[in-house]
């Protein structure tokens, strides 16, 4: 089972990074492999989850290591390759969602639609994604008026509309109540499985990790502690 | 009877100067807002210096830099047929130098207050650094920048010292409202001085109230 996953890993990263501030140092040293479909990166806050996602997306430069997405090298410290974030086609949904406050939902989702496409074409593709995420009625509304669940759906629509080759989700459900999480989680799983791209979901929520029930990487203090099916990894740690 | 000519000239000079200072100031602010730019504090100090240096010092530097014998002054004169100094161009340069730090500082603060995650989101959605700046950073910073531009305009309207140093006091050419007030006071035309001063004060107060309104944070932070 494990070797089978290794061979099909689409997103591989070996990251090494050290940040020291007034004696309070943080050290990250991980090797990660994520296959197509949902992968959960689980760990307490401060274990380096967000740092890992930022590095994969290209918003933060590791000290050493490499990142590959399928056949493409995104980062390789030794070979001095550091692909700019806009060329990586790795969509990142921030914990804060980072919806553009000056654009309506349609404008937000159309922002990432890859070109060349006319404005009308971008908008029609954006609208299709809003419809798939069941928030088409919000097309002309601005983020400040969205509920937590609505903002979440628009942020996911925006990420998926950019036609990414990998999708990173940082604590995507942290602002939602439990019932919404179950709904949206199940819906997200459907989308993700139909797209066939590697999806990395970061969470420190044990219940969510168990509920999603997929392959799980347990992170602790900047290191990978265990990798395996969620039920096994979480059961081993009481 | 109000002397209209100096007032109109002041507005004309201030409009040109504010346009120049806005383009330059926002470009410099974008540079200063970059976290990894080594000469940042030095450049910031150089832009801010006109706020604290005596106008005579600034005027002297500008005369050396832009005078008819200087390389820039010479090139400008052979291209346009007129010198920069002691002409309307000199008055525009003087007002630009005054407005630049106000606009640049406001723009830097406004750009730095834009959530870096929004810019990061734009980048991961395929936007180049350039596109992210113009479609995310700049629109979100626009209120702060506009406030700086208004302050800069008010400052450009009232420049006295540097204008006198490099543009002189030529009626219809470089004698702006603040210079006309100086003339009126020196020649004992107190009524003229009072009228022009009140108009300038009224205008400055209106601008400041406008800036106060612009910089008041809205509930949604936008």
C-alpha cells in the first residue's frame, strides 16, 4: 500500500528551513509525498504546516531542498531553481481565505482564470465555478457581505478556477461550525476526487482529520512523525 | 479686487507638480515597500530630507543640478529652447520637491498596510508581481495614496523658499500666490496680503478636512 502511493506521488518535497529570532528558533526538516486526491497534513499549531504550504506555493523560500510537481521542478536549492509563484500553478487557499475585498465574487474567481481568454470568457468560466460551488447567487456581491461558509465556497471556486496542478488548503474550515464542515468537507472530497490532482489539507482539528479519513501525515515540531491512514495514525496517539 | 494671476499660476504649477510627484512618489513608494531592498532607508531619508532641510539648501542644490551651466540644465535648454531655472519649469520643480515626500510617505504606508496574503493569493492565482501590484496592492491602497496626493497638492500650492531660489519672482511666470503675498507685505499692500492669505488658508483647511475624511477607516477596512 505504502509503496504503491510512493510511486504515484504527484507532489514531492524535501524542505529544510531554519528561522531564528532572539533565541526562539524554528527548524523545519521534512520529506513529503502527496498523491492525487486528498492528503491531510496534521499537527499542532507551530509544527510548520503553514510554512510548508507557503514553500510549496513559492511564497517562502526554503534554505535547502527541492519541490517537484509531477515531472516539473518547482524548487531546487542545489540547482538554483526557484520558480516564481505565478508560474507554479499551485493554488493556495489561505486560512484567512484572502478574498480580494475590492472585487465581487465573480471578479475574485475570474482573477485566476488562465489566459488567453476574453473578459466575457473569463467571467463565464468563473460563473461556472461559482455554480459548481453552489454560490452563483453571490456573483455580484462583495466579500464583506459573505457568511463564513459562503466565503469558503467562493475561495474554493477561485482556487479551482485557476486550473491548478495542485491545491493547498490551510485550515480551510477553521471559521465554520461543525455541521457546515461536514457538508462542505464531503462536497470538497467529491470535487477533489473528480479532479485527480494532489490536494494537501492542513488542519489541527483531530475530528476533521478523522472524518476526512484519508492518508495523513503527522507533523510535530518541524518533523514528520508518522505517515499512514488517518485512523491508524490518530489511534496510535492518544 | 483680488489679484487672480498669482492664484491661477499657483494652481497651474501645483497641478503639474502634483502629477509629477504622484507618479514618482508612488513608484518610489512601491520600491520602498519591498521587504528585500537594501538601500531602502537611505532612499527614504533622501526623499524625506526636503521636509527638514532649509529651502536655501535645497534651492542651492537644485541650482547646481539644473542651472543653465549644468549638464541637465544645458540638455533641457537645447531640447526645449528655454532654461529650467527662473522659468515656470523651475517653479514646478520646486513644488514637486515639496510635494514628493508627503505623497511618497503616504503611499508607502498605504502599500505596506495591504495584507501580504492578498498579494500572495494573487501570485498563486497566476499574477506576475507587476499585475499583482496594479490589480491588488494599488486599488487597496488608493485611499491612503489619494490622501497623500491631496496633501502634496496643498503643499505644492504654497511653496515659497525653493521657488524663490530657483524660479525667482517673475510676474506671470513664477510669481505664485505665496510670492505675491510676500510682495504685498513688503510694499505695504496689507489688504491684498490679507485676501490672498485668507484664500490660501481656506483652501488648505478644505484639503485637510478632505484628507481627514479619506483616512478615516471604514468598518470593512476598505
